[in-house]
C-alpha cells in the first residue's frame, strides 16, 4: 500500500495522476520486459547521510538501524541497496552511504526508503518508510519524513539525504 500511496505524492494525494507519455498510445508499443527504452539512462546518486528520532520497536530495545533504498519500476530498473548497520543508536544514526542507480524509465519509478532494525544475522524488523515518485525528487540535500507501516506520520522521525540526478 505504501507504494500506491507514494505514486500519488506528486499531486498531494488527490487520487489522480496522468498516465506517463511512455504508456500513451503511439506508433511504438511499450514493452516493460525490454531493457532498451532510452538511448541514455538517467543516473541517480543518493547519499543516505543520517537519521533523526527513529521510533523504538515493539521490544523497546535500542535500535540497530539500517536503511534499505528500493527502486520500483520496470524489471530492469528495480533494485535494492542497504546502508551499513549502526549499532545501538535510534536518536541520531549516521550512515553517510552513497548509492548509484541507473534508471531507464524514470516516469514509472518509485523510490522507497525503508528503515529497518537489524535483529539477527539475516533478520530485521520494520521501523519506518517513505515512498515517492522518482520524477518528484529534487536535487540537493533533503529531509525525508518517515511513516509507519499503515501510512501514519512518525513525526519527528526522518532521514537526511543528498540527491543528484544526471543523464
């Protein structure tokens, strides 16, 4: 549901988004399984710098948070990357982790920031998330507010990131 909510972040959640030009009827048909959609892909450089006031989990123990950045789009664009885990710090974790993504159809991409608590070697618990369309991301330093699993604000919980896009 958070991906669906993220699709409508561009228009303030009014419930209607115009179909991207790539999906409109034309002489050529769009095939999401084809990896060659543009001559030059768009590159996204993301740097997850830090977090602030992350909520505690149900167990009320100190968090070992990490951030998973997910790109949701056509199959060739979909990727996931994680920051390292910061031990015992939910108030102000500092990751300073850079991530690069190559996106061939940016009009269909959603970027999801998911904060998780590392509970074991291969297990983690959900802490907070935020999803937004790639086309609404602006260059520069940005605050990303976090939401709960059901979409409620976790204010003042947030992430501090740096965004840069180029072709």
